[in-house]
């Protein structure tokens, strides 16, 4: 696992544990065991980390499988025929 992925996963874990998103860069770096500069190498700020977590994890959770939707639609059409 690369450092950027580790930052995202540890930040998400901290967010879940603390039940909010008020986590400092220092907390993230301590949880990972790297200097804060290591985080800034991959992300400009905390907001950028949160945005990527939102895109990567939450959007995947809500994404529908297009093939499944087509199959459901096809089955509905066959029932009505």
C-alpha cells in the first residue's frame, strides 16, 4: 500500500472513531507514523484529504452497477409483456 492510500485509510478510520471530521494533520501523521511534511507531500491541506475520501469511499458506496440496473429494467419489461 502506498503512502497516499495509507493516509486516506487512516484518516477515514480516525473520522469513524471520532465520529466527526475534526481531525488535525498532526493526528493523521501520528496515526501513520510519518512527519506532517509527508502528508503535505501528497495533499495540500486537510480539505483535499476529505474530498478524496468522499470521492473514493462514499461515492463507491452509493454507485449503482449499471448492468444490474439494465437487468432489472429488462426483467420489468418482460413481466409487463
